[in-house]
């Protein structure tokens, strides 16, 4: 992340879910494999309607915010999160369409996506994304219940919830923004997804950390080379008060839809080699050397999945 000019920042505006072409987004969702559809059903119909639990009127007063930070993060990890941190939260961080979120902190957590499943770039990768989102929402809901039982307001924040998860995860010290527009974790590389719980419980916030990731992105550009939509921009830009990497979303969208939520940029990122997916990435890297660029990658995906991506609109 580069310089921040937050006094100039306005509440972020969310992207249109599934992209700007509603019909194409609907066709994209129709092609979800059955397991992905089941996970989405459970999230939308059962978990999300309950994401703001009732608050226990008998409050446990927090006398040691630092100890409570550790306790809540440990809870998230016991529930199955692989990484967790706490970010200070300001209501201006919520999306512009969110009415009022007077919460002070966000507990942000991540779960790894199996690298091999993600690297499939076909239906298997989409199943993996929805498996992980379901698990994140399940953890978030249970964690929100725990916080509410202490006597504080809480809300489980799914992907597409009230807040931009990547920004909060950065503030919580979980990683740095990569050139491909996703967070990169020192432990999980680019192969993970995020969830959060926002609350008015007094906690001590963690801080953003320099893991040396931004410096790698400045010199790297592997994701730019392999992106079939030419959507990953080589230079940073100031967006809403923050100098950062950015992706041309309309250029990404057609491939995102054709390739089951395309994750080529996450898969090829060499920072996957630093953490738990080191061995998986080494095997993939040999293939990447042979495929060379976006065209080679698309040929490989067609061979592997028997999917003719150009047939999809
Ligand atoms: S592929 Fe390279 S440039 Fe792209 S996000 Fe990963 S490290 Fe950064
Ligand atoms: S998801 Fe695919 S098309 Fe979109 S930025 Fe990443 S590699 Fe490019």
C-alpha cells in the first residue's frame, strides 16, 4: 500500500455483485456446480438473515482490551480460521449504501483455499470458493453470537456485507494488497478468503504490517503477464485517498464469468511459495514456466477441464 490521504476519503461504493452485465452474471450463477449452489443456499437463506444477533442485556465489562483482543482472535481460530486480526473501524469505512454502523472494531479472519482446487480454474475451483465462504460465514456467525453474549452489538460481515474486507484485513495486519487486487498473506499467500465481525466491544486494534510484499509486487508482474483480460495495471493509482494497486474490473469481468470466477492471478502469484502452499506452488511453477503467458494458460485450462471458454458468453 502506498500513501494514504484519508481526510479526502469518502465512504466506498461497492461494485455491482457479479459485474455490470446482469444477464451475464445470472448465466454465470446458473453454471455454478451443485455443491457451490448448496453452500450459497445455506449462506443466503440460513446464515445471513441472522447475522446481527440479539445482545445480551447482562454485559460483561471489558477491563483489558489487549487481553480481549487475544481472546476473540483465539476464539476465531478455534472455530477454524487460519489467521485473525483486529482493525479499528470507523463508520466511514462502511459502504456508502449501509445506513448506520456505529461499530468501533472489526475482527477480521481468513481461511485458506486449497491451492490445488483453486488452481483448477474450472468448476472445482468454484466449489472451493463457496465451501470457504460458507465456512467463513459459519465462523463469523458463531463469533458474532459470542460477542453479543458479552453484551455488545455485533454483525457478521460476509463477502458482500457492509464493509470492504480487504481494506480491514490490511489494517488488521493480515497481509498487504497485491498487484492483482487481492490481499496477500505471509502465511497463506494469495490462496485464501476473508470474513469479519464488526462490533462496539472495546478491543485493542492490531496494526498494518510491512511483510515486504509490496516491494515484491513492484518488481514482479507475473499476474499481469498471465491475466487473460489484461486487467491488472502495472502502476499504483490514488483511489479514494489511498495510493494502491488496482484492477480494471470491466476488463476482468468477461474472463471472470467464463472461467468460473477466474483465479489465474491468485494461482500464478509467486508469493504462494512463501507460506503453507510452498510445495504446491513449486509443482505449479514448473507448469507456469511451460505455459509462459495468458494464451498458454487458457490453452492449458481448456486441455485440463475440457472447457471451451470462448463458448461461454
Ligand atoms: S504475481 Fe507478482 S505482482 Fe502479482 S500480486 Fe503476486 S507478487 Fe505481486
Ligand atoms: S480474475 Fe482473471 S481476468 Fe480477472 S484480474 Fe485475475 S487473472 Fe485477470
